C-alpha cells in the first residue's frame, strides 16, 4: 500500500486535491470514481517527492524547520500517550493544514502499514527528514524507547527552529536599513542633485571640488546605472559559481573563520549545532562513530567539517573525542573542555547539552550586541553620505554670497 496525491474534478467542475491510500494508481482512480470524482492526475507521494529533490530549480525541496518541529512535537505527544504509531501518523496528517506535509506523512504511514519501521518510512522522504532525524528514530525503535527519542527530537527541532528564527530576526533590521539607505542615496544622486546643480551651472561660476565630484558621480550614476547594476549582478553570479568549487568554498570558509567578529560567530554557531546534534544522537544510543559522522554533516563550515571527520578517524583508532576535536584548534575551548569532562565522568550526553546551551547563549549575546551596534553605525554612515551631498549643494551658495558681498 502507498499514498497517492490526486487532482480530480467534482460534478460541478471544481478542482479537488487530496491524498488517498491504495495499492496502485489504478485502484486510487477507481476509488475517486466511486466518490463521483473525475481523476485528472494521480501520482505516488514518494515518487513525486523524489522528482522534486532531483530538480535543479525548485523552492520546495524540503520542509521548513517550523513545520518539522510542529510535526515532531505532535507525533511525540501522541506516542507518549500510548497511541499506536499508524493511528498517530493518521492524526498528524489530518491535523496539518499544509497539503504537502499531509501527503508526506500519509506516505510514511502507508509504509508503516506495510510492516516497515518508522525509520524506513522516513527514509523514503530524505528531503523532508534529514539523516540525524532518521538515525535517531531508528535507534529509538531498536532500543524500544521511541516515545522518549521523539521527545528529544521534538526539543531538538524546536531549538534549531528557534535559533534560525533569532538569526533571521536579527538580520531583518540591518538589511532593511541598508536597502532604505541605498534607495535614498540613489534617489538623491539620480533626481535631486541634477535638478539643483542645473541652477549652479546656469551661473557659469567655478564650482567647489566637492560639488564637481558630486556632479560627476551623479552624471555617472544617471547614465551608467544599468552598467553598475549589471556588473554587480555579474559579480554576484560569478561569486556563486566560484563557490560551487569545493576547494574555493573551503578557502572562503577558512577566510570567514579568520575574520575577527564573523569568524567567532561562524565558529560558535557551528559548534552549537554540532554539540546539540551529537548530544541527541548519543542520548539515543547511536554508535559514536555514526554520531560523529552525522553531527559533522550539520556543520556548514567546511574546515570545521573536515576537523570532525579527522576527529572521527582518530576516535576509531581509540583516541578520546575531546582530544581529537581539540587538535584542529577550530572548536571553542569551552566545548572541548566540557566534552573532556563528560568523557571522564561518563556524562557525555549532559555535558554536550550544557556545551550546546552555552554556545547558543554566547551566540545570542554576540548577535544581539552586533545588531545593536550595527544599527547606529548604519545610521551614521547614511548621515555621512547625506551630509556630503548637502555640503556639496551648499558650498556654491556660500561662495555666491561671498561674491555678492
């Protein structure tokens, strides 16, 4: 049995969409006809999601962190209440208002009804459920503690969604302020300055250097704005193409880590994600080497990901995790010390949770401080540009007043 997404027409010609379970697409079409619906398209959910994941240009390759967090919390709550897994999946699919998530959960449920494990059902939708999610569920099923593992997964997905939301919200104000500042300066250079400067040109007087420079910039912007924006777009496209090369992307990430403030933020965010992921995997009884491999994949910085891979190789040879990670000098010392303490005391899981919470608090403080500083700095920079434009326009007036006297 599988889940099929369908599009059908009712007796009034209105389009209906939904999900039905069946053995074949032909059976689903027959079920639709029995409901007085004319089937237009019928496609298996897993096959359609696989095509979406292979598509080069798509905006729906995965599901959002907030949707995954909500789905996991609902499933964990139902599992904790002792409801059978297939009924819990049915309830979650009926609860969601997003058709795509409903289709994915129905596809997972169809595989569970076939006798497969929940991890196997999730594996059919890798674009929706990352490897850490599937590995944790698999470990929970093998240990017989699926409800507790789902609770940890729910906490994990909610924490990640919260962290992403905080970062996005912190970037909204600086980005909006930058866009508004650029728009104001462009408006002044493209429309206001030329109108005022025409008055000075009519007087045929020698204009100050600042005014002449402003006129040149304004004329260049008015006549060559298309070239300026074209070169900027071309540079952005070239940079994106350059980053597709793994060696170039690795050099770029290494350069980011060497910057004073940005390097600390990148290092802290990746260290927090690594510690949080490793914590939930070790708590779910995932083997250490598999946990290190999966935790390394959530690290976005390639040098730090390479450091995790090298540490995993050393751990395979019998070395401690803390010493293996500390050899790269890329992870924060606090994280290394807490991992070492957890290995010594046998409380690695709790120490990893403490390390992740510590890194997340530190990153919150750094991001909030940076945003609080960046706002006034952007206002000062914008005020400086406006001041230069105003001075360039006022200097000829002052010069004219002196000539009149």
